[in-house]
C-alpha cells in the first residue's frame, strides 16, 4: 500500500506522503549516494595543523578498534567490529586522524566493510570536532574508492541530523 507507493514514486516526496497519512518519524536512517565521477581526482590533504591523516596500518588496530577515544555509545555498537573488519581488507579500508602532539588517534573513517563502495562508520573525538577532520577523513575514503574505479558510494544509515554534513561536504544526495 502506502510504502509501495513511496518506493514507486522514487522521490523525496514519499516521506511527505507517509507523514500526510499519519506515519511518524522515529529513529529514521537515510542512505545517501555520492557520485565519484564528480569527486575530485586530487589526493586530499594529509595534514590539518598538528593532525595527520593516513591509511590505518596493522599496528594501529589495537588502538583504533575499541574506539576508546569516542563516547561509550560508540563503543557498545557494532562499530568496533566493523572497524576491525576493515583491517581484513587489503589494503586496510580505514583512515585515521592522529594528533602528532600526543601521538593518539582522535578520529577515523572506514569504507567497504559491508561491500565495496559503502562508507562508514566514522567519528571524531568530541574535543577535536569543528576543524574539518570529519570531512577530510570522508574525502580520503571517497578518494580511495575512486582510485579503485568505483563510480558511486553509498553512505548507509545516516541519521537526519548528520545528513546535512554529507550534503555540504561531498555533494551527497538522498538515495
């Protein structure tokens, strides 16, 4: 019925159609798509001030996987397991941000855990947010996927509050 009508319409208007018929939003997640053919071919910056961004190495796994630099809610989700899975890929499909003053990992972004061409999970320590690190880590993952010849990336399970970040940072669109 109603859901099938929304799927058939393949427009963002489907959300409004459902709301009109009494459906309520709760804990909604959105999938986004990034067209890699429109994404720059140049390698993103590997440094933002004292923060160095690089592909994770095997020796980073013990520090990164517990996500201990993130709030507890991140540590009890499936995210640590997903990040761990990225270390099984060759090359590793996680990128890290490391504060060179403390030599600690303070952010990460992962791609191709579920299947090639997916982005996430990702996060930056709260005290380092607002410096462009999340955007830089995202761009490293997208650049890496573009190097592999992929044409698009799916950013899965984005909450509504985070959607604007992806729209603004890499011209993602709701898929």
